[in-house]
């Protein structure tokens, strides 16, 4: 049996007529940049997350940058970033000319460890970026206490966590602002590049809108430095269709995760992910921690049996070559290094079948016999 890591084609097949009609409508009305499809999606996405303002962007990395730029992050500033995340989180700071200061993750959720943050704060620190990694919210209350104590912005990187909940509340509107990614493989994915920035602050929202459109308050009248970070109309149309199904797809992901827990719970050689008591995990990724240095061998065994897996992420940010000038070294972030060396992402998506989940689990059991 073949089990892909992700099956975007299967999802498209289930909504093909709606998507085709939505895209054809854009081709006919020629609203290729922004337009009503993007505006409608922005409103619906904001409402679904109980956030007042949302702006569609060209991609999630643009969102990371735009949010920090709108907050006034500048050269000489420092921004607290998890060491265990995708590098786009750090680009938000570096594109503002600021320095990312990396903090280790917890050994169970793999999100940023609040107990490690204060030691990383200096007089130059201006913000903390909380990444809801793999689809699980970070410990936002603990982070907010630290941010408030030190007069720092708390920003949410929700690229992997659409519809995730923290203590019963949708993520994205708890910090001062948030960024989202709609990369095709995300829980809510475009058919190309797309992202968003969201906030409940009207003044910040006005900055988002201007920065997204070359810093313009009106066409050809530029009030601030900006970028071309606008969402394409076709992506807004596709996302508008898919948003209607996201709750259903989220529950299917959670059910798939539940089956993995049941099928893999007896294997002592792996550490399964946890769902924190404050969290509703949306399982963008299902990452197991393979003990005794067996991760790569297990991955090869799964691949041999036609099961695709992923590594998220094989090198933590503090050890990436591009940040060598920051003088971090191996051993500085032990939990992040552990999951980078031993973490293995198993296939999980709404369309994965019970038979596929059973097969993946059986092959893992075979390996550890």
C-alpha cells in the first residue's frame, strides 16, 4: 500500500466543481489582485477566528515580516524566536533589520518554553513570537505574563494552526497580532502562495493595509515604506471555497491523530505527541520522537514500504549556517536539538483512510519487533 505524506489531489477531487467555478469567475471578471474574492475571504476568515481585522497577503513569510514592521521593529532591536520552527519565523525579524534571539522548546509540546524566555530578554528586546507549532497552540497565558512584565509585543505565528484553540478560544487574536500561511500543504491551503496578517487593533490594521500595498493610503499616495504583499484574487477564491470545509477537515485530522495514538501507544521506542490541557490541537503535523537514534533508519524502512514521511525540522534555527554570526553552538538548545535529530512526521491529512493509518502503524510495529 502506498501512503503519501500529503494528498492535495484527493482534497481537490472532493471540491473540484466549486473550486473550478470560483477560479473561472476570477478569470472572467479579471480581479487578479485583491478584489472581492480576497475581501470576502478576509472577512470570513476573521469571523471564523473571532478577530476584527484580517488582510490577505502574498504568503506567510510576508505576514511574519509585515506584522513586525507594522509594530515598529527596526535595526538594533531583538525579537525572541523559538529555535524549533520553520525559518520564516526568523525572517520576520531579520527583514526588519532586527536580531532573532532563539529560545529552546519544551520537551513535550515542542513549542517555545516560557521558563527559558526571561534569560534571553535584554534592553533591546521588543517582541516575543509565539509559534503554534505542528498545530498546537503555544502556552499563551504564560507568554503574555512575560510580555506584559517586560513591555513586549506578543505576536502569534499561526502558520500551522488554523482553527486551533487555546483554552476554548481560537488562536490568532490573543496576541497583539498574528500571521497565517496558506501554503498548499497547510490545513487551509491555497493553490499557490498565500498568507494573511490579523489583529484586533484598528490602528495596527490600518498599517497592515498600507504596508501590503506599497505603503499607500490611496493609490499612488504613499504614506509609509511598504511592500507588494497583496494576495491574488484566484487564491482568495480558492481559500473562500476551502474555508467552508475547514472545520470538517480539522475534525478528520483530529480523528486520524486519535487512531495513531491508539495504534502506536504500546511502542516504547517512540514518544508520541501530546495535546496540552489548554489546547485544541489541529494536527497540521503528527510528529513522533524516535528514541535511541533510530529516526533515520525508521524513515528509510517506511520509505521502503512506500510510506512517505517528513522532518520538521532537521536543523534548529540556532544551528543554521545563516545565523552562524550569532555564535550559538550545539548544546545551547537541547530540546530543540533533540527533536531535530529524532523527530519524524507521519502522514496525516483529512483524506487519509483508516486502512492507511493501520498500514503505517503496522509497518512501524514491524520495524521495532
